[in-house]
């Protein structure tokens, strides 16, 4: 075990991983664009709010600034290679949908694109934007929810039915164990 005092940027800032990867979908500039993100999370239950942290360097950031809505989708481990590819190129340089032959699902509650192949997804109405250091937190209000019913039959995700895509940092991915420790008091 070692201790490091930190004044500026640390050599590594990966200790809060593994984290579930989401894909942000947003339309603008005449195209649908998708980027993976691990800096995200639930922020409020009522109203249901979910936030994503996006760097101003991303094409998605430009689109999110202008958009009224965006999507966030949750994909299985099996799609790791595709998701890594989506995070390696910018929609500024190529249309990822046609370049990668992506399946796009249209939002039902909002005008948003969703990357096909998810086990769950959110259609989010854009709310506040908060600049936090070198990323901006875009907060979305849940207006549409998609879920693979069998995967959530227990009331929460069953990892035996859908293996979330986990990110460890440095482009390393994994999946959770299928076993669940259910500690609900009966
Ligand atoms: C697994 C993974 C997670 C990422 N998480 C984030 C994130 O949370 N926020 C962010 O701004 N960029 C994140 N990125 C980087 C963007 O996805 C990447 O720069 C992408 O090419 C941006 O695409 P765009 O320019 O079309 O928006 C991540 C990349 C990968 C591969």
C-alpha cells in the first residue's frame, strides 16, 4: 500500500472503477451520434434524474448543448468491441451510424436515437448543465424507460440474464459474476 499526495492531475484516476458503461445517444447536425461514457449516475428518484459527465472535446458535447433530449443505453458485455470502437472515433470525423452499420432505435417518448442491442435504456429530457472541472454534467429527466423484462424480473438486474459491460480504465473491460447475494430481510 502506498500513499501519494496529490496537487495536480494524478498519474492514475481509475480507482472508482469498475463502472458500468453506458452509451449516450444524441441527434444534431443532421446525424445521430453515439459515445460510450462511464462518468454517469442516478441523481434523483422523484423526479427521476440521471446525469452524464461529458468533456467539451467530444462531438457529443456540442450536440448535447443544443439538444432538448438524449438517450442513455445499457449494453451487454458481448458488445464490448463495438462500444470501444464508438469511443475511439469522433462523430465530428465520421458518421458512426453508417461507418459501423449501427442499428438505431427511435425514441418513443422523445426525439432521441438509441443504440440497438441494449438490455435497458433511458429517454431523457435535458435539464440542467453543470460544469465540473474539465467535464460538464448533463442532467436528464427520465421520460421513457426500456428494459428487457426477463433480465429485470427479480425487480433489479439479474446478471445471469444480462451481463453488464464493466469498464476498468485503460480500455480494459469485464463482466459481473452471474451469482447474486440477496440480503433482503424477510
Ligand atoms: C469505455 C469508455 C468510457 C468513456 N467515458 C467517457 C465519459 O464518461 N465522458 C467523456 O467525456 N468521454 C468518455 N469517453 C470518451 C468518448 O467516448 C470518446 O472520446 C468518443 O470518441 C467521443 O465521441 P464523439 O466525439 O462522437 O462524441 C469514454 C470512452 C470509452 C471507450
